[in-house]
C-alpha cells in the first residue's frame, strides 16, 4: 500500500474522525479531515483524494447532497457513514453516487476492509486474467469498453461512471450472456466475503442502466435482470 494514498474523512463528530484517522493511518494512508459539508465539497473538488469517508448527517450541506454535487465534477470513490436505521439515507446516498456505506456504530475492522476493497487497484483486472482475456477492449454494437483508459462509450457517446459502476459493467461484459447472482457480484466486484448488502448491487445496476439509457437505450437494455437469480449482460444474437 502506497503511503501517498490520501483519504478525506468527513464527519461533524471529532471523536469519529479521530478514531478513523488512527486506524487508517496505522494502515499507511494519509488522512485529511472536514467537519461540515461545505468544507468537504470544496476540498474534494480542489484536490484528488483516493477515497472519501462521508457522514450523511452533516451541518449545512448534508452528505447526500455533497455526494451528488461532487459527482457532477468527479468520480472519487465515496463510502457513506450512516446511523443505524437510516435506510432511506442509504438509498438516497447510492442514488446520489456513493459506492458503498458503513453503518454506525461500526467496527474499525469493517471500515478498513471496505476501504481496502474499493482501493484494491488490481480488482478491476483480476477477473480479466481469470477469464484469460487477451484484449483490453470489449466491443459490442452499442457499447464499447476501453479497459486501459477506463472509457465507456454507449451509442457513440462517452459516459462518466463511478469506479464501481465501471467495474460492475466491465465484469458483466467480460462474460456476456453469463448470469451472475447478486452474491457473486458483491464478492467479485466489491471484494466482500463477509460484509455487504445485496441492495448495493441493485442500486448500482439501476444507476448504470439510467446513465446508459440517457445516451443509448439499446446499451441500457443489454443489462438484463434474471428474476430470482441475478444479472447478465445480454448480447443480441
């Protein structure tokens, strides 16, 4: 792990920031902090962070709004911190563009696990080698994925995806017409063996379809729900 990976911790509770800083610094990450939404947004736009830990309940601009506004500028990975029972906030966070969430009170071990899972650089290419793919470009009639550039073009238009949206799409595209369960996707794309909510997958699929649909309904229609099983990227014969 490179010690130049910087994480921004955003929480209005000083003790939470201190706790997260202590554990993350022990893992070798550089840490910056913000205690309100406005400061967090300015920092996140001005500087490129490897990841942002973002509390939902913040003074001024709340975490969901920070996430939504940041997504118009950047695709920085975001893990939302939510209090127990704030299910609505979690769903809103995903819809705003969050990559994942951790529920308070959390175990530091779980936070570290999720941070590592998102920052694992090799995760996007691990399954490529497993599948034995030689080419880094995946080309379908309405969808082109240029893996080296992390570029996705649908219907001739380049679209902006968050890291997890990209990884999910790429994972499905590597094995077209193969059905993956939500558990498999959570394990292979999010690298979760023990933690994770299956709705994480559903929300990301929904967002991915919406983004594709804006420029190419044909590309969006390729991501198919197989009821009672999971999802697949379907290629027209």
